C-alpha cells in the first residue's frame, strides 16, 4: 500500500519518504521537516491514533497537515472525537483523484498562500476570488501602478497576471516582480496565445476561456510548493 501511495503522489509531483512502522515515522519527523503526513491507523508497533496525538503534542510537528488513509476511518474519527485539527480522512480502497485532491487542499490550507491578482476585469476577478478563497488570500490590483505599489508593500507567494491592462502591458511588470520578489511564482492569465519566448519568462500560463478551479489551484499550488 505504501508503494502505491508513493507512486500516486510522485506522479502528482510530490517527493515522498516511506516509514514502515510508527517508530520509524517518529524518527523521520525528528530528523527532517515534512509538509504533510499520510498515515495508516493499523501499524505493526504503534497505533496510528497514538502517533497522531504524539505529533500534535510537539511544537515542531503540531501544525503539519495529516491525511489518514485507512479501512477503519469512521472508528478513528470517533476515537479522536474532534480533538485533532488539520486532518483529513480517506477510506480504503484509495481513490487516486480524491487522494491528490485532499493532499493539495491540506497543503494549501497549511500554507495559506498570499496571491496578487493583477486584472482590470472586475467580473473575472470575482470569479477567481471565489475559486481560490478557500485556499489562498487574494489581493487585487486594477493597473500596473497599483500592482507596483502592492509589490513594494507586501510579500506574495504568487502573482496572477493579466496582460492587457489600462496603463500598459502586463509583461512590463515581470521584471519588477523578479527584482522585488524573486521567489514569487508568476502565472499569466490571458485570453490570447503566448509565444514560446514569452512563455519561458513565467512559471505558468492559463487561458481565460479554459479556466477552472482545479486548473487554477493546481498550477498555483504546485508552483508555490516548488518555490518553497
């Protein structure tokens, strides 16, 4: 089962370490930092619920999101009785899409990324805000000047950038972002095709006419995870 989970998660772009029992898992958590823990409740030495409680008692691991993958999901939920936060449950047999969705959601909830959306179409901005508000904090700029002002004041994990703005092309903003916030992911959201040369200057391109919540959250989430 652990090998199957590793294949699913690595195919989705995540790096995965495996511990075969509870003691090995606790040692791994002491030795290094992890962004998320996927855990079975039935382990050969220490019960999964006991591990969860131990993880939450230590400051270094207390806030790590957890995805429990178990055939005894309901029993585990009842025993914890809501005492543990930031935990999601997935019943066996594993649904691949549901697993990746839960992992993505847990990681985004844990980091609560801050995004700057540079867009002069208010209707589109409201749509984007509705798409990502459960996972991210969104600031909004209508123009290049407003965007430059916000970039000077706040730190962003990503910039979602329109190209056609009232006071100039969004491409002019890219050097400013790279200079002031070199770790921010730059995602272009446009209604026009982008040349290969332009494509290489940003971290991702999304077409407005094909925009979905999954595509938007996925590309921003993956870029932020890589940058961090």
